[in-house]
C-alpha cells in the first residue's frame, strides 16, 4: 500500500472538518502503518490540551 498523509489546517471548533479528519485517520490506521500526520496553520490548535468545546457549542 502507498503512503498516506493527513494534513490538518483548520481550527478544531466551528466546523466538523477536524473531527472528521481524525476519524478518517483512525480508520485508516487500522489498514496501514505507513501514515504521516501534519498539523499546520490553525490545525495546531487541535494539539492543545484542556480545550472546552462545550463553551463554543461543539463536540
């Protein structure tokens, strides 16, 4: 199988793109070990601990 890369460039709240991307990443990891994950621009906010999505009405 070829290498697969996931690029996260949007903030974790406001849209479901970040959550759906992480779900796709987890599903793909069951099929292959050759994955790369990149967090760029606002995507780095997905890595911060202690987020409170309830405050912005997100999951």
